[in-house]
């Protein structure tokens, strides 16, 4: 079935779902590029992305962790160190209380981005499946974080030419990596594809690329088509996430993060979900919440489900903006809400974009 609403591409420019706004920090922005950041970034990673998976690939459910080879561990650590540093810089900007703190944090952000943009980090064509995943997770963190900074700086933080070019090249690499998977005929079309779509969509909103929104819309459409009715109630489930054994609930929540953000980005860009799509998203939320609150009552689930960590339940915040009357989501949010909001893979803390959900 073709879900036409997601194909109705807008002819206008791409619109951010987190639009620029005046903040106390934005009022203090000056010539931040004239300042020098006291903290140096790790060296830009420009080598191969032939990275190994942390899960045993011979196991059907892929739930058993295995030691990483030294080379894979080194690559992951270097990229992770960079993203953690960027998140610390963005957090310092969000918490800045005077002009010096505001402008020094933006100077650091600019210089850290420039240090990896100029040499073209993470763009290698020598890439494994896990390497493709690392690249798209990196783009998701970059796109989300920079969308947030642009919003909270009221447009005062401006990407350099090198930074824009790098983000465009990264997003094109992710599109190239994941386009062959963009069909339900692909056996493993799953959360990796949803995250790739969010990475590309967030960058499309940042760089004003409607074609990126179009590409992400196709993945979201396929995700809705992939959802299967539940065996015991008003819910749907994602079969490849449910197949993760004792991690089924964890991975369903992990999948919901990009799906809910994609739904919001589509609405901001004239591609609102249909009534049927909204219903399915609500029913997937039913499954995810019941998987935490009453997993024994879901016959699809293996016993001994692991409770998702708080950062994977961050989807509840934008979801309750979209469907404020959703009873089960409201119930889980009531239990965990005060501890939700931060996830580095979506740019850090996103709670301030959703002030009226409590």
C-alpha cells in the first residue's frame, strides 16, 4: 500500500522542526570566531571505516557481546571522544550565563567542527556494515546538535563553508550507504535504516536540502509498512526489533527515537502523517510501553526483557507533543519523565523544545 502523504514533497525550502528563537544566550553572541578555544579536539579520523560489530554476528538474535579487535576499538574511541567533546561544548553553550561563556563555547564549537571538516573526517569508502552504522550515528549526532544550536542561538551560529561541505558530503555518504537497503525486500531493513533517515533528515533541515527530506520520507513510509499487528491487543510491532530476543523491548524503544523525530520533521516540512500512520505510531508506542510495564502479557516477547535505559526512552517527549492523550505513553512518562531528555545521538538535551508536555 502506498502511503501517499509522505510522498507529497514540498516545493518550499526545508524547514527546521526546531526553529530559531531568542534566548538569553543568543542575545550575548558576538564575534566568537575571533576567540581561541582552550580545548583541542582529537585528531580528525580520516582512515578506513572497516569496523567490527560489538555483537556476535553468528547468533540469530545478535544479543551476545564480543570483544572488539584493537583496531576497531581504537577507531570507535577516537570518534566517540570527538562527539563527547562536542556535546560538552554544546551543553556549555546551553548553560552559559555571561557573554564570555557564550562566545567561548561557540568558538570551541566552530574550531572543533572545522578541525574535522577541513580534512573530511569519516568519509572513507573503505567501510564495513558497522562502519556505515558508525558514520550515520555520527551524522545523526552532528545534525541534531547543530539544529539545536542554531535554534538556541537564534541563527547566530553560522556554519562555515567547509563545515557545510563536510556535512553535505557525510549526508551523501549515508544516503549512498543506505539507499540499497531502502526496500522491504532487503532482509535486514531495521532500526539502522530509521537512524540513517533521521541523520539525513536532520542534516537536510540544517542545510536546506529538500531532497534529503524526500529520501528520509521513503524510509519512514517503509517503516509504517513494516509494522505488524500484535497478537494480544491494540498494538503493532517491528518484527526485526522483536526478533532481538531479550533486547526486543530495548530495540523497539531505540527504533522509536528516530521514527518519532522523523514524524515531527515531516510535519514541519509539509508531509504530515496520515490518520492511519498516526494510529500505527500510537500502536507501536503501546507495544513499547507495555514491553516495559507488562512484558509477560505480550506473546511476541521472549522472557527476561531488559528495561531500556532512560536515553532510549527520550522519544516519549516529542511523541507526547504529537499525541498528548496517549494513555500508555503518559503512564510511562509519569514514571520516568523527570529523568528523560538527554541523548547524545539526538544532540543532547531536547527537553526545552517541548515545554508543555507535563
